C-alpha cells in the first residue's frame, strides 16, 4: 500500500478477508445480530502528520485504524469456549494481515482480545487489531 489517505487505509482494512468471519460491514454497527457473528468492521482512523521545516520535508501522514471482529456476547457460551475462539480469531487476523499489502515495512499492528459494548449494554468478546502505516 502506498501513501494512503484516511479513506483508502480504512477501506483496505474493511476489505480484509479473515477466515472465520461471517459478515463484514463498512462502518461500526449500532447493534448486531448473533446470526452475523463473527462480524468485522473498522473504527474511524486517527492520524498525525509531521511538520514541514527547512531540514525536514514533513508531510507524511501516519494513520492508525482499528479493525474489530465481534465474536460472541459475553453472556452466551462458556468462558473456556469463548476464550479459545478469541485466541483462534487473533491467529486468523494475524494471518490475514501478513498476507496483504498492509504487511510492508512501514506498517505495523498490535492485536488484542477484548470485551466491547455494542447496542447499548451488550458486552461482546472481540478481537481488535490496531494497524498503523507509521510514516513518522
């Protein structure tokens, strides 16, 4: 991926094909149906751009965006099964990221298992990958 914009970087993450994901949407959902789980979406990115100075050409946009995979409501299933499913999805996200243009020397990511709220008070097991193009 070459010099992305916020739009192209978020779109590239949203288009990522991850084994085990049932449905991918292009923006964070207000609520989800368990029939759509695991569900993939991308949160709005953040960015930073270095200053242009006499000694530093600057102008390189550094973008970070979170790819989220919602797995299962915390209150459903059993703790061991949900924990194992989260670990398996972390592996699947890692494999998918390594197999794309995002896996170049300027890009890096962190992947974590998490609990997130969607649709009010429902808490879900999730995998969150924070992906950055690291121009700075």
